[in-house]
């Protein structure tokens, strides 16, 4: 198992908060595969992501 610190950091920008970006990001983060491959960080509005 790869330690969290050894995984690459992946920044994902949200894009337009009123667009489909937040939904796409939420769906991608819900999957286990992305978590195994990297440490994702969402760049954008925390409030928008909470509502998604």
C-alpha cells in the first residue's frame, strides 16, 4: 500500500461554480480509484462543493 505522503498531489480547479464542474469533481472524488492514485485537492468554493 502506498503511503499518503508518497502519492502525487493533484490540484483540480472547479471552474464555473454554476456549471457542471462541481458535480464532475464530486463524482470523481466519490470513487476509490482516484484516492488510491493521488492526493486530490479541489481549488474553488468550499460552500459550492458542500452543496453539491
